[in-house]
């Protein structure tokens, strides 16, 4: 700037033919000279101001751009780094410091320091890769685990770098530059994806097993149809046997013989023969009645088995799959499978609910619990000495509809207070032929569904209530 101003003064003096070594003789020219110098000085000042202003603006823009660049690194979890092998210097961006949990106010650590920060199983791989990259002068990348120095937690990082020569090609040293990215969340997502894939494989296997089971149930159903037909045929054949015809035959023989003949009526053996025939007729009637009774029971049991198979086909499915389930339908299925022919056992089952509530839930697991609870309720009221045997089923919701409770209450033999805390333990049972798995498994299954199972009873012969609480996931 000063040189330009000096050049302006010299050029103006020359144009006006003024001599700086003599006193001014032409005041007009000197006034013009001063005027030009003044204008030139003003122009130079203006130019200097604009230049300084431009530099100030550029500096702020550079700072803003640098801030945005650093913010972009933070957002993307990407840090920059440069390693100068010649001077053993390591330069990091602020985000690289953050990934390691080190204050950016400190000097960047050395290569050996970094190895300490790495997971034990990754140190040798990292060091070998670094050495090989230096020798081969090729780009490289790897994933490794680091311990964050701020919180001590392990994180996953992705490193990508390039080996570049120094400006002096005669020197064999190289320097490295690249990026480091935090991929912890990505690794977690990969682990979750792997778990989902395993669950999918398990679900696929279970689906195959379910199809096989359905096929087996179908074949059993066909066999039961044949058994049902055989029962009908046997029943028809038995109906054709008429024991009363033997008695009529004896009567006919007795009426057809002459009065004074030495016939069966007067002969001792003859009398026995008639008696034997009459007794056999009565015995045959009794045997036929017993056979018909057993056939009726057999037919009832076959129909019950077919009903169970039908229900099992209806409720069978792949576990660990949530679907919309009607609680009314689920309870009906549980009653039919868990209680069987409860009407013949003179058990009163009372459903104390009106609204049909649906849940997004694993249907198979829900039915496992309900069937086991209904089966236990049936057995406990059968063992009770009370004449009236009742099982009451209730469904309630909490005030915000976030949870649903299913209670199964019976007036059976009840549970003693000291056993209330034991009945859900593995292997604990009060039944002679029990194994202690039912309630324990039901309680665990309830937890898997995000709910709970508890029991209440006021004591021996006072009945009991089992309460299954489940989350209403639709809400």
C-alpha cells in the first residue's frame, strides 16, 4: 500500500513538472498536486478498508465453515487423522478425540498409546495391518474395538486409511491419513439382525414341526373315524341279538309237549335244561346291557378325542409369533381341552364377562397357560367334598386399558397359606401323580408374554383363584 502511494506522488510531481528541491513558484500547480494526492490517498484508504473487510468476512466464513465441518463429523461420528511416520506425529480432529474419550486439549497419543486403548484381541491385528500397509504403501481398512477412556465402555470403530509418500521422494518414509468412524450402533443392529435370523430359522423349523404335527393329527382323526364306524357296526350287530327269543322258545317247547308224556317238564335234566336256557337269557341281557354301556362310553371318549384333535388343530401354530387373539375364543378352547366332559362331571363353569377383548399375543403360549389353569381347577373341584362344584372365569381391564387380567376361581380344596409361595416352584406338587412342571412353566410363560401369574387362597377347602395379568399391546 505504501509503495503504491509513493508511486502516485512521484508520478503526479512529474506530470505537473514540480521540483521537490525548490520552493514552489506556481501555487496553482501545487494546489492541484495536493488535491490529487488527497484523492489518491482517500482511494487507497478505501481500498485498504475494503481489503481488510474482505479478509475479516473470509476469516469468519472460514471459521463458520470449519464449525460446520466439525459438526458434520460429530453428526456422522467420523473423525479425521494423520500420522507422520517421519516425525512420529499423530494429528487428530476433535471427533477422533471424542471417539476415544480423550480431551482435545491434550496432545494426540502415540501409536503405542493407541494400542493400549484397543481391545486385547484386536491389538496384534491392528499393529500387523499398520506395518503391512507401511511396507506395501496401499490403502487399508479394518474394524476393531476400543475402550472409551471417558466412560470405560467398549465401542466398535471402522478405520480406513491411505499411505502417501512425502514430498521428498528420496526418503523411504511414508505418512498415513484417513478416517475413523464409530460403528457401535451398526454392530448392535447387526447383532440384532443375526438374532432375528436365528429366531426366523427357529420359527421356520417350528413351522415345519407344526405342519408335521397337523398331518399326524389329521391321520389320527381319520383313524378315529374308522373306529367310530366300527363302533356303529358293533352296536348294530348287538341290537340284532335278541335274548328274549330264548325265553319264547322255552315257552313254545313247554306248550307243545303232551301233558302225560315223559317230557322235559317231568325229567330232572329236562327241567335243568329249561332253567339253563332261561338263566342264560337273563345273563345275556345283562351282558348286552354292559356291552352297550361300554360302547356308549367308548363312543363318548372317541368323540372327546376328536373334539380335542379339532381344537388342537384350531389352536396349533408357530410359537413366538404375535397375532390378534380373542380372549373369549381362547377361554372356550381352554375349557374344552382342559376340562373335557365337564358337564358329565357336574361342574358348573361360569363365564363372568361380556365384552370380547382381543390382544396382540402369542396364541400358543396363552393357551398353554389357560389350559393348564382350567385343568387344575377341574381337578381341584373334583377332589372337593362340596356338592356344588363351580369354576368362575372373569376378565377385567385396568383404568387405562393397558393391562388385562384373567382370573379363574374355583371352590375346590384350596391352597394352604404356606404353599402359596411354593406352588410355582419347579418340581413342587401336591398331587400324587403330579410332576410339578405345570404351574412353574405357566408362570415362566406368563413372564415371556410380559405379564405375571399369581395365586390367592384363604386356606384349605376354601377354594383358590389364579390371576393371569397380561399387557394390552394394542393399547
